[in-house]
């Protein structure tokens, strides 16, 4: 166990650094890395969607860091458009192959995890997606251990022996909540919901329209969930019994996802909940 500032001393100029995404963003590690800007040159920072500020894409850090976006979002779009950051177009389910095959080898992975259990295993919480493979393939993995992280089940665990440095942390996870739906969203949702039969398996995306569709499915029966991601919109579907996963052929009885973006309520709902299994997106997608 070391401090965040000590842990990120492992990052050297010219290296490629992966950052855990979405609600699992290890913000104190990212801030510690950014504080080293004066000492670093040409560090490539790769990640998908993150919910915090991307300080390292600001012009004043252009010699120290360059972001290579695997998914362009609100906090990276201006930098990509201005040419201070890059975009690598790739299907989410194929990103891990870039790490594994050496096309995008990782020097350092910055991740967030739960405290270890009695067997020394930590859960990657609401963001297994590409992060599990990133942590296992990076030459050096740094984890911030946060007791507020939900312990999700499935193929979601690293052993402490696979982590090079651990940092104590106790902070609230970033939240990602969809904007309220508009009348137009709800009209689209009405048309889409009418196309979904009982017994269908759902993949639910990010945003107001998917959430509006989900809200209209609470009276459906025997729905399944096998999704790249999940949000707060799934909670009423499960609590109402609409999603029971009883007719799924793959993972019957289980809701399967790669990552979650939502509120603290969703994080608590997922914690140690054996209704769910989280898996790498190379597998789910």
C-alpha cells in the first residue's frame, strides 16, 4: 500500500497509460498522474467514456499527455476536434484484442477496485468491460481500493498478486444519470416498446431514449438481459418481475452485462447481487 503520488511514479515519459472507465474512474490516481505533468513527456492516455474532467487534454499539458480516445464523449470531444487528442475507431468488443495482440500494448493501468476478500480477490465493480483485460496485460497495474465500490459478481475479479501497487481510497463514485426524456423521446419509446415481445432478451444502451423504452416494459413477461451496459432503468424491470431471465439460452436465470453507468442506488443494487454476472465486453459483445 502506497500513496497515490508514490504509485504513479511508475509512469514514465513515452509510455501508454490505461484509465478505468465510467463510474469506476480512479480519479485520485488520474489527478496524481496529472500533477506529474512537468516531469513527463509524450505519455499516451487511453480510455473509453470517463465522467470526470479531462484535465490532461488541456493545451497547457500538450507536451506531457496526449489522449487516444477509444470512445469520444462530452469531455474529450473538443480536444479531438481541435487536434489535441486522437480517436481510434473500434468496436467495443474488439478493444481487448488490441491489448492482447500487441497492437496497443499497455505500460500502466490505473484502476479502481473493492477491498480484497478473504481469498485476496478484488472486484472491478461496475466496470469490468475492457478493464479486466487491461489490468492483466499492462506491465504495471495500480489499483485504488475503495470500500464504496460495489462488489459485482461474475468474471469480475483480480487477485492482489496481479496488482503491482495499491492505494487506499474512500470517495464516492462518479454518477452517470440520463437526462429526463422529452415528449419526442417518449413517442419514439412507445413505437419501439410495441416491437418487443414477451420473452425477448434485451441489450439496453446509454441515454434518455433507452431509459424511456425500458420504462414501458414493466408489464412485459419473462424478459432477459444480456447487455453491453446497464443503467438505473433496469431496476424497475427487475423489481416488477418483467426481467427474470427465465427464457435465456445463454446464462439462463442471470442478467449479464459488461459495465454499469448510473446512480448510487444502482451501485447498491448491484453489490453482491447474484442475479447479475459481469463479464468482459469481448465476451458479452
